[in-house]
């Protein structure tokens, strides 16, 4: 894995050879303004359904191992 | 003609004329899907599909897609139907909702018969990164179908369904379409809602159709495009997708991407593409050589941007709300490490690490930031090209379908499979691969790309060329 990652990094390093000081970076290929919607309450996923796929459920919630 | 040889368009007409029922059609395709010699499928829903087909047959007025069966890439969520994205970490997972694009097709009368195999989380170009074993190429079962949407491509080529859905981040629809001798379309970034698509690289991911004709691909796209309140990146679509009819290309200027017709492209692939492009002239269009001076930075740019985005997107697989959970972890950190260590395959781990590195303090500007700037140059290259031409053309894949195992030990050689498709992806452009001939008995794909929102023009050119090329070959043992 280590060798593979090194080879990939060596390859992607070629982006460094361009002098791109003035070029604006692209975050989104198709220009898009912020998208807003009205903040209207509406029904959400029922708790039982939201928990359906959880590997472990505890007292109506997702069970999480202790922190430390 | 066997029911499984019908195009979707023919099937819809035959159902409309009362010659066949949706139930007949679904039954015939299910039989081929269940005897899955190519391992196209990860899940098949025979019962649900047949029930839906009967329901459609009983309707006084049939919906537009009339009960034609479809297969869905396993990266798209389907309510109650197993959805794994080709990963052990999601084995057994059943989504609680259906992706918008799938729901729209079901609403229009398509019948989902199953979920198709793929490279884990769409990371790969051969389907060999599937945690459940690769799909096989119907043209030669010792070769890969391409990827990442390998099962969606093999299912259509093997006539297990007339059409299917895939997702394309750097070529994952177009490249397998090329390797399997079928049509694959990646729409403009944002054309199709991604609500319910398991995210890989969010600035690139797009859903699109596989089919055996350009018109069938258009039929599916027609029903999927347009804004979805559940995906803020989905776009209002300016005009309906039309079914292409064009026979001529009078006045159409096709730009041939010089950088993608030379070194690194197999001679047989180049020859097939050149021969196909000669039809442009015969149909009244012109061929214009064009240059994309930064195209050769595309691959490096992509392999910084896509891993960076995936490293963030895949953080959600934590073994708490769904999916695999490692047993008996002592604490939360150990739980994360073991769950993700056990659940993810090698390529996914490689990309998460690469992406995390590219985003880390001290390297961000040199890698991710720099890649985003190169991306701007590639977008400008295409914009310049489209001042001279209407569409651009190149091979879809530098090679025909390669043998299983050939590139699995060398990630970089696998990445090179997408060298022709990645620049188009970075620019967010609509692009299609159509079969254009054979090289050593294996199909070759021609890639066409248009400016953003240019789907109708793209489909029209692809349709005219498809007819002129007249690709009729089939995998051995597939009739005619």
C-alpha cells in the first residue's frame, strides 16, 4: 500500500509544474447560485424506520461504544 | 425475435399494440438475469418486478415506459431492496427511501428487476473492486466489463435488461459502455438528481443511462432530468429531452481531440474511431482537429479532487446508523478503526488516505487547491474548443476490454483506463459513448461531448452517427 501511494503521489505531483497564481480554482463545474427553500416544518422519517438498519439499537437510539 | 432482443422502444410499441404484455417481457428478462453467467447482478427482485408488471398490464391506460424492465446500479438507493455500492460495509443494507431518478422512472412505468454489480463505491474501472467479485464481459468472459458501473453494462450487453442506470464520476458509465459494445450517457453535471445516489465525489458524480440504442438512452434521460428539491445541485432543465431523429449532420462541426488520438491509444481503437468519424463527412458535417492543451493534466487533477471529496463523503460509514459493525470494540475509536478496516476494500482505503493527505494542512494548496486551478484550465480549454466546433470526439477508452487481473496490481495502470473520459467529467459536460466497431473482436467506443445543457445536440449527432456506423455485432452466442 505504501509503495502504491508513493507512486500515485509521484504521478499527481505533475500538477505542481504549472504556475497558476492568477487562476481561480473551480469548486463547481456548472455555475450555480445558492439554493434556498422556505423553512417549513414537514413530517420526517419515523424513528422506528430510521433505526431499522442500525446494527445496534439502545433505548430508542443508535447504540455507540463508550468514548474512552 | 426473442423478447430479450427488443430495444426498449420496440418493447413499448409492442406492448402498446397488444402484441406482448409487460409480464411477458419482465419474465423473459428475469430468466436471463437469474441465470446470471456474467455476475451482472447483486440482487434480483423477481417477486416485486412481476407484481409491478402485472399491475401495469391491468392499467386501463399504460404509463409511458409501459412496464419495460430496468436494472439499477447498486450505488442508487432502492427502498427495501438491498443496496451495497459493491461494499462489505453495506452488506445487507436496505435503504428506507428510493433515489429520485429511480422513483421518476418507476413512476413512468419502468420495472426495476434488480441491482447491478460495481466497483466498491464506484472506485475502479474494471468492476474488479467489487467486494462480491467482478462482473464478466459478455463478449469474452475472461475480460472485464469495465467499471465502475460494470454490472449495469454487462446486463444490457447480455440482454438481461434492455437498459439500466449507472453513475459516472470519471468515466464510470462511458468506459464500461465502450468495453461492452453498448451506449452509455453521462448527462451534464446537475441534470439528474443525485438524491439517493451513494456519494463518491460530489463535484463530479452524475447518474445516467445505459442502453443498446441512442434513442433508448434518450427515452430514459427524458424522464430523469430536472430539478429535485432534495438535491440542491440539481438544475432546472431548459428544454425537454427530445427523441433524436437526425439522419444528416449538415453544418455540424465535430472537433477531434488531437491529444486523445495519439500516444497511449491502442492502434485498433484509434482506427475504429477514425473510421467512424469519416461518417461525419459523409453525412454532411465537418471534422476539425482541436487541441485541449491541459487535457493531459486531467488524470492527475482527478486523482486529487476525487479522493479528496471521497475522503469526506465516506466518513458517514461508521457502523452506527447502518451497515457493518465490528463486534466487541472496547471504545469508540477502536469501533471506527475496526469497522472501517474490515468493511472497506483496498482501493477505497487507498483513496481515502490519498484524499485525506491532499486535504491536510500544509499540503492543501499544493494538491487540492492546485488541482482545482488546473480544473479551471481544463474547463477553459473546452470552452475554447466549443467556440470552433459543436461537439468534440475521441475514443472513450484507450483500450478494448482487458483481461481480468491485468491491472489489479498496479493502481496507476487502472487509473489510465479513464484518461479519455476524465477531462470531460472535470468540465461537467454531457457525453456519450456509442459502439463504433471492433478491434480484435472486441467492441470499441466513440466518445462525443457537447457544451453543458447540450444533450439534445449530443443525442442528435450520436443518433445520426450510430445509424451510419451500423454497429450490428453481438457477443458470440447471442443470436444473429
